[in-house]
C-alpha cells in the first residue's frame, strides 16, 4: 500500500486473526475486507500516508467486535495507534441505539485523524450497502442507515478533516439516497425530514430487544 508495507502487513495479520471467522452481514465476505477497504480509502482517496493512521484503520473495529485487547494494540503498534482506535470505538456499555446516537456527538470531540478514519468507515459501509443490502432489511432501514451515516460524518461538521472524503461521501449519499427515495416515492426534501428519518432509525434500535 505504501513504503511502510512491512509494518502494515504485520498489522493486517493481527487484524485478520482478530476478525477470523467473522463475515459481512450483507455479502457474506470475510469481515477483514472492510477494515482493508477503510485503509485503502484513506490511502488512495484521502492521500493519508501516515502509517499509524493506516494501522488504526486496519484495527478500527477490533476493540468493538473482537477479543483483541488494548494492551496488545499498544504493545505491537504503540500508544498513538491505540488512541486512534479508541477514538473510533463506541462505548460498549451503551445499548445499540444509544451507541449509534452517541456517534453523532462523539465525532465532534475526536482528533482530525480519527475523523478521517470514521469518514472512510462510513464511506465503505455506504458503498457496501449500494452493492448489497443485508437480507431482511426494509427500505426504511436502508434509507435510515444512509441518513444516519451522513449525520455522523456530515460535511458541515467533519468535512474539513478531509475535503476529498467529504466529496466522496456526499456523492455516495446523493446517489443512493435520492435514487431510492425517488424510486419508491418517499422523497425526504429537507433537512428536517431527513433529521426525522434519522430519529425514526435510531428509535428502531432503542425499541429493539437485542
Ligand atoms: Zn468499520
């Protein structure tokens, strides 16, 4: 990926082992494809060549979704990488809905590097959703996911951290959201209607027993 290939390869190995056996809900592809995509987006679309940021991208879901421990990350890759991963990790003491809601406010408090990782994360997730909708998802949930992702990495709040990713996010948001909305004749015309869609989406998780 860059001239720090050896270091990234070691990090990729750790991430791959941590996510071993996990698959993406929609495609059934190995989960590791997602963190690799996030690192690729940062390097090739946002021109990020800071190896610590790229390593944190490869590890960004490990604290949340795997048994990899903080001290292992710090020992192998240093305190800065651990801090970045922590910055993009949800508070696991909260319910699923509360975690999703908290992301919207939390992103305002993190470093620009963490903002860039989160932007690449949401871009990767939204692009995946364009290619493949998880089985059983309603149109409302798909549109809610797009609207919520955009609320987390809104151009007016995080756009300055990476103008390139802000443009890419707006493009993917507009492509899918407007297309789907028009196709199904449920156009959300203004910010207030989109905000209410995000609210409905988040309430859906809060009502969820899981
Ligand atoms: Zn992710």
